[in-house]
C-alpha cells in the first residue's frame, strides 16, 4: 500500500512519519523500540493499513528523525514528542501500538494524557529498571568516564552481537540489511550520543512509582523467551493493574513483532476491536494461507 512519508516539526525537532490506510475510529500509531525505526513494523503495517489509518514515526535519534545534541532523550521528553506528533497530525485520540522503549513512551503518555489514548497494545514494553548486568555494566551506567566510553560501544560487530544474544530468538534474521538499518542513524553527527541516552532511558524509564495510576486499557504481548524484558515483569503488571491484560507467545523472544507477527496481529486486532488478518478464522491461521514473512 502506498506510503505518505513526511517530516514534521515538533518543538524544533524533525520527526519522520509514515502514514497509510484508512478506516473508522482512532488511528493506530506505531512507536518502535530502542535502536530501531518505523521499519520495525514492516510485517504488521500491511494488515492494519487495510482496516485503519496508520501512523508510524521514528523517535528522535532514530531512523530518519533528527538527533538533537542538546535533547534529554528521557521517557517524559519522548512522550511529549509523541504528543506533539499527534497534535501536528490532527490526531486527538489514538490507538497506540508500541514495542520496547516505545512501550515506555506509550505508558508515559497514557499516564500524563489518558484522554489521548483509546487503547495501548505493547510488545515487551520497558517498564521497570533493567540495568546492564555485571561489573562492566555497573561501570558503564554509573561512572562518567564509563558513560563517555560506552558511546563507542556501538560498532557494527558489537551491535550484531547484541541483537543475536538478546533480541532475536532466530539468529538467521540478523542479516546485513538489518545491521545496515540499525547502524545508519548512529553514523551521523550526534547519533551515538543519542543512542546512548536512549539506552539509559530504556534501561530505567522511571515509570515504577506512577504505574499504579494507569487507567488506560493496556494489552501486553510477550515472548516466552524474552531476554531483554523478562515476562515476570509483565505478570506483575497484570496482577497489580486492572486495566492490563497479558498475552504470551511461545518460541519467540523480544522481537515477537518481527518473528511472530501473525500471533501479534491477532492479539492486537482483538484489543483494538479491528478485523483479524485475512486468512484467520476464530483466531487461528486458515490452512493454505500465508499472511506474513
């Protein structure tokens, strides 16, 4: 389906936005995870664009959006950028579909401006502090010298290893095209610095004390084998918050939206009150149909 790709200005920051599709009800707004961009939704957008207006943005420092050197890159700031993006596009109320760091941003927006979010579906959102492990991790996150040096962590090989070790349940998906897409924003001025600040926000989004106030209907989707955000965190949220429902997907990890997009699409469509993907009957694939790569 043809894409309307544009750049909009939000408080002086250029934000790349993809739009497509049409339908009744609130638009579906897609917000990606750390080190990624709107391209992360390439397997899910084709379905949802058949049934709803869809908007996918690149967060600041990611994809084709600006990476301002003086920006804080905190979750509250990113949520303000998301709200400003909705304002610029004339979206008063959205269905949010998020992943990872984007999930933390979506939760922050739901807490601060619940009137802007009809329903929030999030795959493995970053909700609780998840610091780097071991002595090296503590040195990097707590030492000023370590933080300066960590900006040079983002080499091609180290990024590849990180994706293989932690994010993908199926290593063959980590190909050169994926690495090229991840590395491109890092190579521009301010790119590594922005990525580092975004990593700190991803590791500790600062939501913990405010989560009990969450009232926006929130559907969580989690891979059983997630090594980035453990599913126990999601179970805790579901147990403590009436507005939260958890769905788990076997045989996948953090990148369920790419490795199990059909299962993710079913859960998300149901939560949003949208038609199920073509070829799905009663929530199960119809034999002989191929819906996603």
